C-alpha cells in the first residue's frame, strides 16, 4: 500500500470540509473537497514533474467543465444538447494520451455535476473552489520534492536493471523466460516514459537526466543478449545476474564508484555477449560525466513537447477512432440526459456520471467495467448507508471523510470495482453536505447506476459492432509486418546498430500493447473472449520470432557466418505473407509453401519459429 498517497488523500479531502465548516459555509468546503477528490484520483504518477501534469492540467479542464455545466443547470433540452457536445469533445480529447484522458474525464465529469447539482455561490465560485481543492492535493504531493527529487526516475531505471537480472537468471527456463521478458518490457517502457516526460523540458541540459537515459540505454544490449541463452540452453553463473543487481543498487543510490563485475570466464557465445554488454553497462553506470549534447535520445521518441502535442492534437482531430469514441460517448450522455429531461428522477446527474466513468476505452473493457461499476456501487452504497444513517451533520463529517478518503488510494490499484466502492461513499457524503438528503437518495443512486450501466452496454457497446470483436488480430498483423522489417534490418548492410535497438524496443512495446488488448478481450462476453483466446499462441510465437532474430544477430556479431541476402529475404517474405493473411477474413487466403532453405544457417532458429507461427493461423 502507498501510505503516503493514503495520508495525502485523507488530509486533502477532509481539510477543505473542515475549513468550510469552521467558516460557516460547509457547502463551500464540500465543493473544494470534490476538487480534491479529482486530484486524488489523478495522483498516480511516480515522478514529481509528472504529478504536476497529472493533477494540474486536468484541473483546468475540470474548472471549464463546471462553468459550462452551471450555465445550463436545470435548462431541460438545452442541458442535453450542451452536455452532448461536451461529451463529444471529451471523448476525442481522451484519445490523445494519459493526461489528456484525465482532462477529458474531468471536463465531462464536472460539466455533469454543474448541470445536475445546485452549486453554492456565483458562477465563478464552484470552479475556484474545485481548483483550490485540486491545488491542495498538488501541494501535498510536492512537499517532499526538495528531498526526493529524481528518486522516482532513478528507481525506475534501477527497476529496469533488476528485471533484466531476473531475465538472465531464468534465461534457460522456457516456462519462466516469457514472463521475465514481459516484465523487462514493462520496466523499460515505464522508465523510458518517465524519463521522456522530464526530457521534454530538459533536453540536453540536465546532467542527472542525461546520465539516467544513458544508463537505461546501456541495459538494452544486456537484454538483447538474453535470447541467446534460451537457444544455447546453457545457464549463466549466478554471479552475472548478481552483478546486474549491484549496478541497480548503485543507480538507485546515485553512486558513481567504478565497479568492474567479477565474472567467471564465459564459455559460450551467449555468455560472451552478456559479459561484453554487462561490462559496458558497468562503465556507463560508473561514469559521472556524460556529455549531454552527445547523447542519442532517439530511443525514447520525439524531442520537443510542442511537436508531440501538436501531432497528438492533429491525429485526434483527424482520426476515425477518436471520432467514433467521441460519438459513442456523446450518444450515451444524450440518452442519459434525455431520460432525465423526460422522467422526473431526483438528483439524476448520477446516471450521466456513471456513463462518464464506465465508457472509458483506455481504462479497459467497457462491458466488464459496467459490471464492476454495478457491483462496486452496491458495495459503496452499503458503506454510505452506514455513514449517512449513523453520522450526524457537522464536525463528525470531517473524521469520517478522512477515513473514507484513505480507501481510495488503498483500493484503486486492486481494480475498478474496488475503486468504485471506495469513491461512491465519498461522493455521497459530500453530496449530502450540499443537499441534506440523507439516506433518501441511496436507492435512487443504485437505480441511477444500474440505468447508466445499461445505457453504456446497449448504446456504447452493443450498437457498435467494433466493440464485439477483438483488435488483437489487426494489431498482431502490424507487429508481424514490423518484425519482417526488423529481420531485414538485423542482417542488412549499413544499418546503424542504434536503429536496430530502436526497432526491437518498438517491437516489444507493440507486442506489450497486443498483450494488453488480449487481456481486455478475454473479459468480453462470448464469443469475443473465446475468439481472443485463439490468438494467444500466435502472440507468443511472434515474440519468439523477435527473440530468435535478436539471438541470431548477436551470434553473427560474435563470429557466426552471416546469412545470405536471399535467406533473409525469404524469411521476411514469409513474415509479410503471414501479416497479410492475418489481415484477411478467415478462409479467404492460404499461405504459400516455400522451398526448404539450406541447413546449418544462423537463421535456422528464426525459420523454425516462423514456420511454427504460420502453422498456427488456422483458428481465428
């Protein structure tokens, strides 16, 4: 459990309410606590600079949303039209990235609250109070920055080193190698994303950041050498992964003491590849002076934040996917608000709130989230019933809110259902401070949640055929195409080694996305989940092709004869044929046969894995 986050949530939510009660305006305190709740939900980043973005930027969108919502409060069909337009914009914004997704969520969420709740004060009071509440979370999150600056970045790089150490330790065990290699991919992705966020503003100026990026780049060759262990079936001595763990300790502590690992003499090409890469990594970790202008940043992505932002906005504006999601969200919000306008439902903003929280494609399966939302709401309402029935209004609300707030960061990492169960009583308690309805609205809240989930399932899921299917096949086909390009680059003449590294890192990141999509698809109802399960052997097969290609390239680097251009073209052509086959409807194409290639080639393991992958393309 993140005890620091739990303490921040407790103080951030209860303090505004306490100040409001002391000043004689508990409603103002409740609105500020709602803003703090938004900040607590967004306080998920490790690095302090990312916390600033994750908390501060969405608060701006949330303030704009509550202003728009307040202007159309209780305005009938004008409210419906306005919230529908906001939902379309929110949906398109949410497809840009993590911070944009949180901003889109708060934009629509606060617009719904402003349009459905009578907020106290003038039109500008609620956005100011919400922003102050979010600012309080940000201030609490940044209190330790002077003492812990850079710690999250160092810890992420150290975690990447430790994951590689585990990969080397289990490099000859096929049952454990796959899981260890996946963990390496996740650790490297997380570290690069964390450093990339800082690099956007400190490109080639922060010496500490430059050292961390260099150290992270240095572990890539060690990870690339790991597939050779699986092919050689010769385990490394335990001193090798232990040496990587010692380097991880040095990185996390910020030490720059020269450390040349004391390793046994390698007896295989795989061992020599790992030793060479490990000695280079040790030299980089011990180097206190890295030239910030000589560092190749390309592994991490584009250099300028402005360029990335402009590109993301342009892609979201022109992307058919962002328009489809925006239209789905707008349709569901229109139905929710239309129902409210036609049927007198007390405080029925909860229906649109449910739609907003459930219909988030970047949060996982819409179908499973609807079910989890319903079950989580039931659990949250039971807790809220005990609180509202047994706690008198006034100062007793403050310690109760402080205790409930602790549950949000404690339960949220366990899943969406747990998060819903933790957030529901907090929102109901603050809503009760604003409206003094007590337990009378508990049953309507349950009915509203069920109705919102039903709207999402029908209008946001069943009416959109793309929701039923799985996107695993199309994404996997693209990964196979990229694998063919990687095979060409691995053995092509004049290819920059850093280009190969970037291609391999991009491939594993894409395959990690395929794995995530696979896990999402498994939670869908039949037949989607059943169809998704059929793709899993092929996902593993493509990962093995990438590993075998990397191992073959390392073997060539250490003296093995390089394959001929004809051999390389044949393998890459078979992969491109496989990719095209995966893109076609089932049964419309067949994979052609190819003549047997010469044996005793460094590409034999690659050809074997390609043949295995092509043999798995029947059931789709």
